[in-house]
C-alpha cells in the first residue's frame, strides 16, 4: 500500500506554522502602530503644552523686565537753579515737592536734584517717605554714583535695589555680547538688552520664578525647558522631547516640552507588549504541542499502516507456502507411486503443515475478532496442568524436527479460563520459542501458583537468540516484528504475541518477558486463578 502521508504532514505543519507566523507579524506591526499612535498623541499634547507655556512666559517676562536708564558716568553737571537753594535749606514741603518733580534735573555737581532731595529728607523728615521708595528713586535717578552710597545708608531692600545688584552682571554680559538677547552663562539664563538710554534685563532668578509659576499650569507629565536651540534635536538625541513652540521674547527662543519620565509613556505600551507576547507565546506553545501530537498520531498511523501491509504480505506468504507443499504432497500421494516410508513421511508433513495453517488462521481470525470486539471468552474451570501437557505434546513433533527438547514441570492448578484461548497463547509462545532457538537447545515449560495463590503462572523458557531491551515492550504491539523485512530470517506475522497479550488481559492478567540477547528468553503468562 502506498503511504502518502509525508506531504500531508508537511502541509499540516505549514497550515499551523504559517498562520502563527502571520499572527506574530501582525502582533509586532500592531504594537508598532500602537506605539506610533501613542507617540503622536503625546507629541500633540506636548505641542499644546509648549504653546501654553510660551504664551504664559511671554506675559510673565513683560512684567518681570527690569530697565535702568543709562547715564554718563560720572553724570554731566547741570545748570544752577533756585532748586539748589531748597537742597541747602530745611524746608521739608519744598524738599518733598523737589523730590517729586520729574524734571528737577542735575545739580551743578552733576547729581540728580530729586535724589539729593530724597536723601536730605531722609535726615530731616524720615517719616515723610518710605526707605524703599528713596532707594528706588536714587537707583533710578542716578544709578552710577549715588546708588551704592544711598543703598548702603538706607540699608533697605526694594525691588529695584535688588535688581541694581544684577545690573553689574547684565552690563558685563552686554560687554561680551553687545547684541544682547537670551544669554546662557553658568547654566543660568539671562535676557539682556541695551539701547542708547536704558539697560533692560530679566535676571535668572526672575526667569526661574516665571518658570516655577508655569509648573502648576502644565500637565505634570511634562517639564518645560526654555531653549536657545534653533533646530529641534532629533528624537534619538533627545528621546524625551515631545513638543516645541516659539517663545516670542527675544530671538530664536523656544519652549520645549519634555516628558518627565519615559516610563510614564512606555509603561502602558510595555504592559500591552507583555500581554500580547504572552498570549502569542501561549498560542505558539499550544499550537506546537498540538502539532507535535498530531504529527505523532499521524506518524503512528503511518507506521501502523506499514505494519499492516507487512502483515498482509507475511500472512499471504505464510499461507501460500504450506498450502503449496500440502498440494504437492497430496498429489504425490494420489498417484500412489510412493514408497511406504515416504508416504508415511508425507502424511506426517501434511498433518504438520495443516496444524501450522490452522494455528495461523486461528490467530488471524482471533486477531480480527478481538480488534472488532467480537471475541467471546468462554471461561470455565479447567485443569491447567492437563491443558498445558496436551499442548506441549501437540508441539513436540515441531520441536523434535528442529532437534529441540521440550521439558515440562507442571504443578496441579485449577483455574477458570477460556481453555481454547490459553492453549492458543501457549502454542504461540512455544512456536516462537522453537522458531528462535538453535538446534540442540532446550525449552522449559513450567506451571505454578504465584503470589500467595492469587495467580497462576506459566513460563516458557528458551535458550534462543534473546530479545534486546529496547524491543521487549514493542514485541507485544500488533504487527510488530523487529528488524527490517530483508533482515528477517524467520517466518511470522507479528500478531502472535499481541494475541497472547490480549488473551492474558482478557483474563485480568499479563504477559511478561525476561530476556538477554544471545542467552535466551522467558515469557511469563501470569493470570488470576479466578479470572
Ligand atoms: P512473529 O513471531 O510472527 O514475528 P510475534 O508477535 O509472535 O510475531 O513476535 C514478535 C517478535 O518478537 C518476533 O518477530 C521476534 O522478533 C520476537 N520474539 C518473540 N518470541 C521470541 C523468542 N522466544 N525469542 C526471541 N525473539 C522472540
């Protein structure tokens, strides 16, 4: 029979592996698309946040911009006026109005009259003005000369007096960068600018203050960074940068929205990946296991088919050979020309071949009946010793022909059995023992009680070829015959021992083998007494 299961096996493997592969590819593409979509959503959100931050910062910087007028240093002398007399007098209201006079101008000494009036008032009527107001006034009116003296004298902190200290740094930066704008120094960001008549700047503290206020406005997922970079870095260099917006304050300034932690973004995707790949792994595992079992079943099926074909071939051969020799001998006998001894021998041979045929046909029929569940076991109390002795006697001529001696040790055993089946099992065991033993060897048959009278045991021990360990389980499988067809020298069909096993099991017992290659084998039939 031609076995064509190999292509179907490959087809089956492909039918399982290909969809799995497709599933894996789709899952990977799905995860990628998901990551991309999540990244895009995040980038949109980040752009929005950056824009909010940029607008907020612009408004904040407008309020935080500090400006100081530029004065020649030292200041240019002014024209003398009546106001100079006020400065020398003690007229408090006149001093107050001079202090508040926007166009009071400089004294001939080059010092602003308003500042001088404020300082004078500080001595004459300190209650007439706030120290911080004086400080602001002096700082604004005469930032170069009087401010240091006045601030030292007042010991007061005003908004401008604080910025006055920063003015030095702003000036220094402007010397280095005359064009001004956003300047980063020592990790601190300054905004500085100078025109003919004033200095303007935002100090790093004020910048930080503005950024600090921003924090509460922005999605906590992001941190905001003001950058002077003109070209946004690529995501590989700044993997956390997700959004930017121009900051319309100074030139080339951008607000960047950076993700605070990569985990916040990747955590969800990783969990998703973990789930998807776990499910895939389970699917792959289940499919692989399924494939393995299906393949194994198919291979077994294939093997069984092969064995069945061999069985059919063996049975045909086993039937043809004795039938042919019986016919030849019967024809010769019919012609009646044979010598009496030869005729006798032919009768004996016909009887032997007939017995062989009957055993074979019995085995095949029984095998078929057992397979189809049609075999009816007729169990009756039986004198086993007598049954075994009879069977041995039947097999004796076959053994004798090969020069093999059969010796029995039979203890009396009464048991409930299907005597025909037990006889068939013993015939098969003896047939094998004779078949696989060399001429001149012996076969021992023993019957005894085992396991405190619970089982009876029939042993058939030969001194034949023996059976390798790895074959010992398989020989009981139906159609199994070790070695390949060409190497087999002995006749057989491969169903003898499987029948013995079926018979033993039908009686609630078992058949065992003890064997060593080259030293012989012992087959043991162990069956409960009342099966
Ligand atoms: P068959 O004898 O028709 O091949 P069996 O089922 O009776 O089929 O036996 C299966 C195989 O077990 C035999 O082919 C043989 O290889 C092995 N075997 C059985 N009995 C013996 C034995 N007594 N000694 C050695 N090998 C044996």
